[in-house]
C-alpha cells in the first residue's frame, strides 16, 4: 500500500548555508540580528515563533552584549562558545543539520557568514501553545489517579519515568513524517517485553512514509495488521495508569509528539473492555462491573436487531403478557420495524455526534432536549413505538459503558449491519451476522498475535484476568499470549491470618 | 484475488437481498393473532370458533366462526372473514367440544402437530356449550382461559397437560391421553370440572375433579392440590380437608405366579389448615389414627379409580409402558385386550405432616 515513494513532497535540497538562509527569509517570522563581537560581525538568526524569548533576552543577548562592549580584547571564538551559558550548544558545518535545527527552534550564530564557525543554540520553547495538564477527560474514572498524557512528548515520557522508576524502561526515538518530522517514541521493558514484538514495531514504524503525523491514531492505522476492519487493533489510551499497566505486562507502547494518546500492542479484544478502575476496586466489585460492561456490549449490539427480528418474523415467541404492550405501542406506527429502528438509531447517533461537536455546556442541554423532548415527541407523533424507544435508549446507554472510545465507536457501527440482516432474514440473519463477525475476528492479528486470544485460540491459563478481575495474588503472572521473557510480575506472600488476641 | 473475493461477497449480498423477498413477513401488529380456538362438530361439518383479542384501542375482541368439511379448508374459510393474515403462532388454548371429541380428533391434532409456529398450548374439552364458554371468555382478558387452566394445573387438582405431553400420549404407545374439561356453572362462570380421558383419539371416560387429583398424585411430579374425605375417628364424623404440598410416586409390576399386580407407592407431604377440636395432634394416638385414616382413604380411592380405568379400558397412567419393560414382544393390542383387564392394583400411601401449626 505504501510502496510508492511520496513524490508530492520532494525533500528540500539546499546545498549552501546562504541558500538555507534565503529560503528561511521568505517567512516573516524568521529574524536575523547583527552584532559586533571581537571586531567582526556576528549574526544571530532564528524563527522568533519557535524560540523562548525569555532565554533570548535574559541570557543570550546579555552574554553577547558583554563581549560587544570590550572591543580591545583579542578574538577568541572558542572561549566565546565554551562560555555560552546554555545547555545545548552544537558546533556544526552540516547544512542539512543546520536547516533541521533552525526549524526546531534553534538559533544560528555565525561570524561573518563563515560556515566553519557556525554554532546552533537550543533556545526553543516546546511548551508554546500546549496545555500543561490533562485530567483524562475522555477516559474518565471515579476513583484512582486522573492523570493523563498531554501533547508534549517529553512531558509524557517524564510522567512515565516517574511512574516506572526502573532501568529496564527503554525509550527509543524515531522521527517520522517528511514535513512534520514528528518524534515518535517506542517504549518497552528491556528483558521482559518479547524482542520479536519490539522488532515488529520498529520495522513497521521505520517503514512509514507520511507527510504530517497528527496523532498516534494515524500511526496506528498505518502500521495496522489489517486496515479493513472496524475493530481497533491496538489499545490507545490517554491514561497514564493504563499505559504503565500495559507496558508492565509486556506490551510495547508508542508515543508521538503532539498527541495525548499512546498506543500499545499487541492487544486482544478483551483489553478494550477492561477499565483501569477495575483494579482500584475490590476484586469482587471490580469483577461485577466488568461483567456488567461485557453484558452491556452484547445488549448494545443485539437488542435493536433482536427487536426487529422478533417483531417482523418471530411473533410466536413473544410472551403473552408482552404481546399487548408491544402491539398497542406499535399499532399507530406507519413504518415497518426496520425503518422505525433505523430512524431512532440515526436520531441517537445524531444526538451523540452533535453532543460531541458542541461545547460542553450546550452539549448537556442538547442531551436533555434530545433525550426527553425528541423521544416523547416521536412517540406522540407515532413515528416510533414506546417499547422501541426504551430499547434504543438502553442500548445507547450500554454502548457508553465501554471504557475505550475506539471500541465504543465500533459497537455503534456494528449495530447497523445486524439490524439490516435481521430485517432481511430474522433470527437467521442475526446468526449469520454473528458468524461473519466471528470469522472476521478470528482472522485479526495484532502485531502477529491473535486478536481473540484467549477465546480463540482457546487458552485456559490466560482466562485469569479476562471476564472477571481476580485478586492481585492471582494475577502475578504476565499473560501467556504476550510471550514475555519473564513471566512473573511479583511474588505474592501467603497472607497469614493472625489474630491480635493471641499475640498479647 | 482481491477482486475475486469482492465479487463473491457482492453475489452473497445480492442474493440476500433478492432471497429476502421469499420470506413471508408477519409483523406483529399487522397479523391477526388469536389466543383461543374452539372446534366443534355441527351437521357433519367442523366448526371453528376463534377469538381475536383486543390489543389496539380501535378493535374490539371478536368471535368469528367458520364451517368446513375438513380442517385444512377451515383456515381459508376463517381468512375470508378477517382483515389481515391469519397466524396460529400465539394460540394458547384449544377447546374441543364434547361432540367432536367423541367422534375422534386425530385429524385435528395432526394439523396442530405439523405447524412449527404453535408452541405450548393447553388443550381442553368443553362439557357445556363451546360457544357459550367462548362468549363468556370474550368479556374477560384474552388469556383468561389459559390462566384458568394454568392455575388449576399448578394449584388445583389437574395433572400437567399441554401440547407436548399430548404428543407423547397420543403418538406413543402404552398410554392414553387426557385433557381437562371446562364447564359453566349456573351463574355463567367458567370452571375446570374434571378430566376427559381418551381412548386412541376418542373421548371415552370422564372423571371428576376429585378423581383428577388422585390421578395427579399418581402421575404428575407436581402434587399440589386440596384433598377432602369423610373422616370417621374417635366416634366423631366430619368432612376433613387438607392441602398436599409435594411428594413422589413410583409404580411397578409385581408378578406372583398367576397374579400380576401393579404396585403404586405414594409419599405425600401435607399441610393441615384446620383441625376439628376433638383431634389433638400432640397426642400420639390421635396423630397416628389421623394419619392412618388419611392414608387409608387415599389408597382406597386411588385403587377404586384405577379399577374404574380398567373397567372403562382406558390407561391414562401409562401402565402399558411399565409393563412393556418387563415383557418381550409387547404389543399394545395384546396388552389392552388380554393383560390389562386381569391386573390387580395396590396403592400404598405414606403421609408426612409437614405443616400443622400456624403460618405458612
């Protein structure tokens, strides 16, 4: 798919320093300052939108001014450079490097336009225009830390290193994007994460030819094992605790500058129904919530198609007490069940989409307006039936319980083929849809690992932390399918029950 | 390769869309559903009376009748009288008139048996006028008849009978089928008054609801019911009643030289709700004497019932089936003509007082 070279954006090939400067001068935010130091002219050039003006005015310029004032001293460029009170000083004569660094917020210092005497000073400000905090708004949890990643890669890695204070944590940087030159970080645990997985990730990332990397989700789609699937193949999360958990369990995480989302893989389908909150509650409560969530997914996908199938074809299986309410609520509806369901489903999707695009405060109002007013009015105008309104509302509610947004979107989408199949073939259509969906899922792979493990291939040992969340003493081993080099996470000690009375 | 698979996919989807035209739709509010169906025989024709329930505000429940020479053309005659497609899938009660039952119902049962949409339905025989029973039920909810029969099966003295047990009894050998009977009391209320026992497909013998309870004790797993008998104890006479809760039964054949005996062991747990003041259950002799009286009464009445079955040549208990286990080359004709009339019956009852005091 990406075999062809990207010819639309030919790499700029400037041979000399003058060409670089002339090219940069076409932009208005490129600034050049001339000073006289040691009797020779010193020019400082930089993009004033990229640099930190504080450093510039309080450190660099006063330092140069000091030299500018005493003219009688002998020219000693080396000393001048050595004494520069800045962290990153690069001396180079490579035109390519100079060009890259200028675009990254470095300032270029040169004496009398001589290329041998060029130095690059890092006075960039990486935090301009970025938010400093992220309270993991999109993956909210009630208990536990709310810390999320931000758009700055270094902040993210710093957060990660403060959580995993281990020499095993390795971060490897790759630059991707012909125009954006985005820093992408591969993070894994050395000696624990399977080397094959690390190699696969590196190989796929290095093979990318792309212009601007907006988000990690872009990378996710490009490196995906199968791009023709509605299912998310890799887990993407903005939560620090979630990503540290996946790294510690032996997955590879990918960070990307400018994106608050990290992706990690290889993932299985069950990973998407796990919330980090499960681990903050007692295991009994955590397991209950997880089971409810998984039930909610089935309800969300199948409830409306089940309604269509029963009402259109299988009237004989309706319990006699339900028959009355069902018939009387449908009696005035002029549409066949399929259109009725599609109408309401589309309404709900519109509400959801509109709610997501609108500012938060209006969004809430819209929810109330949409939910109560439109719903009631639709029933009163006999466009839909009461029973269906409840079913659709509940299934929409159930789809919100999925902790990962990508999977939640997949569930939104999956409902429609099932509704159409059930309207064509009834219950048989639903079964047909399930068969197609399962055979698709069985073929999916995430970094070469089966997506449906431990359900298919069936692995009894990996069922430990899947549908229920067992106590911590039982999940001290890493999942088998990740094929980690070290399986043991920690050794739980047997809790000896001592009664305080006997000790006295 | 890729284009090939997409062509295949396209063909599958296209065929789905085209084939869907062949599947008959029955949208729940656009078909005529019915819960109660009655069959009668009048002037050599079969008469079907069907109640269409009232679920929408516009339509009132209506009773429609149609006549035809055979059951399969009945549907067509009925369909001519209703506004939407006739669907049998929600039938819950099938009523058969006494007249029709006596002339044989196998043809009717065959058509019920072959319709896969018909689920669990209760079949009953109407002792009074079938039309009157249906008309009376028209005033009540559409599931009135079903609930009436369900209730007497669960809590009253009627053994569990539905379409599935009927199939087993009718198409299996060594057992005869039986259905509850419905009747109207003088005030025009419908009630379950007993059981109609069939020989092959013809109504043969009718037992009262009290006898039906004994049949329930001997054949059904659910032994819930109210039993009453004339108690003669300590020089006092009274009619005594109690509620049976649960228990078990087993029956087997005992062969003694020339005499063959059907032995039936019955264990019943009972609750006594009211006691005459002259019985003191704390007193051991009173306790034993009451228990023996109940046991004797049930055993004797059950034996009498079994003998009356024998006399009328019906076998609702399935004794033929038990006998088949012990006999090689068992045939239904031979058993009912030669062996069944000669069998002796013995019923042994064990009563356990489960609840005698206050409260439930």
